[in-house]
């Protein structure tokens, strides 16, 4: 499932292709993707508009149009955007007839006299493209984004203190506490900070909070670099059960927490 770094990677690509571009045609190939808006209304609202900005908060993207209306995009489990030049047929996502495999919505845009297609692809169809005249609750209810807003230690401490019984890992994944952290970024940052993921969130002290904030930035930056093709594998614990800890050499272990599998180092990640 895409988390903050994956969605930020998508945002940067989309900004390159679509910022300042005029939407000249929209094809909704799967009507479920644009719910609750009717496809004809979606097409009508976007056609002829220019995209003025593409922002991200947590796992949500917001495309602003020149009439101040917006499209909110969530990639769900398997969504992403592809860029297709008119004559580009070397795309690895096996074109089926005219369309890409699992293509759901196609935007034809013009930018600097060039005409391109931006295609929303989503095999499992859990993503959404929501047209709205205003911000939606899924966007406004999000907590601060570590990359876009930075991490305010006092605000974070207050939010963590409020969660008496919940584990630190579960609270990190609560989108109203910090936006964009999922299973992978939570496991990685808690490893970096040396904190046992099961520790009660409310028990964190100032020194560990400082470490955790730095760890969050570290893992996000690492994953972003990996996505841009500059690192081998960004992960130190995720998917590494039974392998040695890269910090202390102990064997990594796995347990279930809130229905999610978590890998951690029993030697160098301590309870709070
Ligand atoms: Zn270790």
C-alpha cells in the first residue's frame, strides 16, 4: 500500500506532467473510480480546465483547477499514474488495444504545445478520484504531514499523550496524528529510534520523541531516494523477519499488532 514517500513520488511526477497543463479530454473507463460524482459531471467539470497545483498531504493528493475546484486522489492499494506520449508504445505496462492494462481514467492534456495522456491505472480499484468544489473531510481531518508541514514536537507530544492505551506504532499510523505513515514507515522509524513498537504511546519522553521525529524524516527520505532509483533497499526491518539486525546483529522477529505484521529487533528496540 502506498505510504507518504510513494505518494510524494507520484506527486512529483504528476506535477512535472500536469502542473500548468490544460485538460482537453477526460475518459472515465471505470465509473467506480470517480464516485460519488457521475462520470459525465466529472468529465464536464474538468474538461477545458488548467491544473494550477498538485499538493499532497499524507496519502492524499489534491489537484487544484483554475476555477478553484479540486480533484482529490487516493491511490488505494495499487493505484498509480502513468504518462503516455502520443507515440509512446514502449510502456512496460502492456498496452491492451488502445488502452493500458488496468487503465481506469485517462486525461489528455496540453502543456507547452505538447499533447500527452496522463493515465490513472489501478488493478485492484481501491483508489479514488473525487471531484469537489471545496476541500473534503478526508483532507481536512488529516494531521500534520511530516514532509509538507514538518514535525512540531510539542503538538506531537500532546497528541501521543492523549492516547493512553494505544501502542506507539498504532498511534503513528493514525492519520489524524501524523498524515502518511503506514505499516512500513512506522516499523522503520521505530527501528531507527530504537523503540519497541508495542510501547504505550503516552509514555514517550522528550529524548525519545526527538529521536522518533528524526527517525521519521530519515525513513521518509530514504524511501524517496529509493523510489528515485538512488538506493538498493531502503528497509531495515520491513520484510526482514529472521534476518540479522543491521545495527546490532541480533535476529529480527515478527509479531502481530493491531492486525498488522510488525518486524522489529528484540535487542536494540527498547520498551518506553
Ligand atoms: Zn538490533
